[in-house]
């Protein structure tokens, strides 16, 4: 083999590795978004279950709602953490101790604007 052929082979291999690297990064971001949305969905189901179990209507004040939903033996066992490094905000639109209206999320991620860490369709949540 000549030096030119070896150089071409090395360049082709480097381009394949670079493509694989960028593809893996994209896959990781996608899985982070999916896990974040699952976390939001689980907390939302916990809020709805709590409100149904104890007779709270949407918009009603529920003292210490976050601690009633999240904790050992509660609807969500552990406090969720965003795998993408974001932080969760509780009660963003209604307040931390208020049952949100139907279709409104109780918890959201601060990466929602940059990485779409928020589901697009939530009316049935």
C-alpha cells in the first residue's frame, strides 16, 4: 500500500467515527427528552390521582401538594431529576399548592424552550 492509500483509509475511518459520535450525541439528547417527559407525566398523574382521591377540584388549593405527591410511599417515590441537567419547576402556572386545571402541567423543565423537554399534547393529562 502506498502512503496515499493509507491516508485515504484513515480519513474514511475518521469520518465514520465522527458520524457515529454525532449520531450517539443526538440519540442521547432524544433519550434525555423522553425520560424528562416521562418524569413530567408521572408527576402529573400523581397530582391527578391525589386530587381525585381526596376530592380536590382543578384550581383548588391543596396544602403541601408537592410533598403529598412526591416521597416515599407517595404517588411518585423519589423526586425526579432531569437527565439533561435541567431543573424542574413545580406549580409554574397555578402555584405550588394549587391543583392545576385540566391540560395544564403541574411540573415543567427549565430546558423546555431550548430542548423541547415538554410534551406538546397534554389535554388528557
